[in-house]
C-alpha cells in the first residue's frame, strides 16, 4: 500500500469516526442518521458534473451496494439506540476486515502476504475484544453487541461489492456519487414511511449532522472507494477500521463514556496492526 493511499484512508477513518459520533450523540438517532445520509446529496450531485458516467458493467454492483448500505444504516441506527459508541462502533467495524480478508483469499483468490494477514488479524481481534465491554452503567449489553455484529456483516458485504464495482466503473467518485444520491432519496422515503414529520425535524434539529456529518461521511467513503481501486480491498478495509481509535477518544473525552482495560487493549492492538500493515510490504 502506497503512502498516499495509507494517509488518505487514515484521513477517511477520522472523518468516519466523527460522523458516527454525531449520530450517537443525537437525541433522536433516526433524525441524526437520516440527516447524515441525506447530507450526502449536495456534494454527490456536484461531483456528478465533473465525472463521467460509470461503466454499465458496474450496475449490478451499484444496485447491490445501495441495498447493503441501506441495511447497514438501519442496523447501525438500531445499535446506537441500544449501546455506547465505544462498544457498538468497534464491534461493527472490527468484524468487517476479518470477513473481507477471509472472503478475498478464499473466494476471490487474492494473495496477501503473511505479515498482511497477521496485521489484519491483530486489528480485527483487538477491536472485537470490545464485545466484552460493559455499558456506561456497568452492565453487559449483549443486544447491542449482536446488532453491532450484524452491522459488521453489512459493512463487510458492501466493502466487497463496492470495491469490485468501483474497479469496473471507471470512476470511483462517479460510482459512489450515484450510490450516495440514490441512497439519500431512499432514506428520505424510508423516513416518510417510518415516521412522518422526520424530514421537518431534520431541518430544525438535525442541522449539525446534516451540514457537517453528511459531507464528512461523503468525503470519507469517496476516499475509501477510490482506495479500493488502488490497493487490495482487504487491506483498505482493515486500515479504515483504525477509526476505532478516534471513536474511542471521542466517546471517552467528549461523551464521557467509561474507559477500561478492554478499550485500552483494543486501541493498542489496532494501532499495532495498522503500523504492521503499513510496513508489511
């Protein structure tokens, strides 16, 4: 993985942790998540004026990716309604690189060096250790862990689908911009059907996730989608999940969530795995 891709994906990880914190910190998770997804639309629409149409070969992947992103957003929102940021986020993100790495090697035939496999395993195991973390009230929260793990399955699935689709599209930005625009429309329709009046509440109460979280999320995943075309999907996915470190800092410092040894161990393991990944090839 080149230095440019490495630094770009780390930047995307910071942005990703930030918008997740906005969703978790929102009083109404439906409003916050809806605001972030709809907030993709302005930048996505602007980008389409400067990029070519994606190649027709990527259309099945585009449609599949849209479906998987919607599922991810719904389960992530439900998980945040149940658990802490410092538990939900790491489990959801930590399971994904392990699933992607196994699928890439066993099904797609991608060759990874032993050191790269070790780095991915360290990142994933370190993050998944947070499955044993207790809630802010000191009680265990298996329901949040289960929802977070389901979210991780969606993350792994859309990472693989988007990585392959972006490579076929001819333009990673065009691929994700069309996805983001369609996804924003679907989210708006979902909100109208699920809870009428939510769109008006976003305009009044969801301005921060709409105006800050939405653009941050769009830029973060645009960078990741581009990185999928520059390096093995499994490596990009693993490095992106170092966002756990930034999410942990936000959760503890800003949201005053409890800090314990499991969280410290996870952070140390994740950072070690990221550095090993950087210098593995």
